[in-house]
C-alpha cells in the first residue's frame, strides 16, 4: 500500500469523524524492517516511527538521527525494567508503561539524565492473561502514580484482542482517559485505525501497510 495511501486514509477517516487530520499522529512501525525501507520512508518526509525493542532501536536509529532532522521515536513494545535507562536516552515517547515499578525506574532515569520521553499507560482492555498492560481496576492508581512521579503523562494505549470488535475497546480507552483528564489515545493499527480515529485516537500505529511485510532476522 505505502505511506501516501495510508496518509490519505487517515485524512479521510479524520474528516469523516469531524476531526482535524493534524490532530492524529501516524506512527510508522519500523520494527524488523530492512534499513533501506526505513530510509525510503524518511526520505519521503515522514518523521514519526515506532519500535518494539530497545536493543533493535539502538542499532538502527542513532545513525538515522545523525542524518535526518526531526525524528520522533516511539517505543510501542513491552519495556523490561533493565532497559529503562537506554529507553529514556533514545525514545521521545514510551507507550507501554503498565506497572508502578516501571514508572518509578523511568522517573529515576529521567531525573538522572535531565530528560523524559512522553509517557502513555498501556491498558489491558481485554483482560488477556498473556498480554502486557495495566489491569482495568488499576488504571486510575497507575495514572496517579505517574503524575506523582512528575512524569510527562500524555495518555493511554491499548491493543484490542484480535477476536473482538476493536471499537468497543477504543471507546473504553477513551472513557478511561477522559475520567483521568487525559487527551492522548494511542490506539489503532493497520487493520482498525479508521475505527480508532472515529473513537478519538491521537496516535495510530501502522507498520506493514506502509513498509511491506516484515522481514524477521
């Protein structure tokens, strides 16, 4: 499909929902993509990218950041506690904060390094045992903890179960965010981002539809 087609679909979905397309950030998910494909999207002018693993991003993005101005790098995969320092050093946003221990480690490194990525709390809206994310009853407390730690909390993130209607989960996330006075909604991927936009998504995550099928190493 490619970047121009996805951008057009985002704009169409936004206008259909009565929203300004400029209020929606398209995160190009570049995990496990050949460098040439990532460079092509950078050359086309896109600057917002998402990675799943800190180590992979460390091997890919410093060189690109030296060559291209204005890169905005988002961590969208689970973050291990022992990777928090390099994550704070490299990423501009972390979408997967799902526990107090992780929030505290991020706050410690932010204070140490004098910078902090924007923070999203990941919510396990489907209550899936195998999936990362804060349990629904614990969301308000984790949001309060992030604020108490003076982290730059921007919003909530979710990944709906593959076998359930995603719009129900997007609506739930929007309700949780509003209850906590948050405006950022990181939700929607290649198969459902138009539905997410209709429910208020501010950040959508699209990978293979932009880059082509992933090429695992």
